[in-house]
């Protein structure tokens, strides 16, 4: 999950070195925290949050294969 979100985020932003992804695992759930440079925040969120929703949908599909639930949080 972490690698997938990191790959997507790095391909979207201008400053890929500032992308940080942390993964917190539970029994049946995973929390993925995505942190990008402040100037790249809009590129990761997108207009009306469409890109953020797409990232969450892809992560959810990957987690479903493993039988887990995933939450993707975009933090500052």
C-alpha cells in the first residue's frame, strides 16, 4: 500500500524528494499518511478533491486483495 501511494504521489508533484509516506498497520486495517511539500498540496488533492479520491480508490482496491481496509490521509 505504502509503495503504491508513494509512486502515485511522486509522479504527480514537482518536488518528489519531499514526498513522505508512512504506513500504520492494524489487524484488519491500514492507515497510510501522505505528506508532500506545501506547494504540491493542490496537485495531490486536485480540483474538488478528485485526485485524492482516485488515490484513495486505488489504495482501497489494493487493500481489498489483501482482505484489509485502508485509510489514506493527506497531511501537512
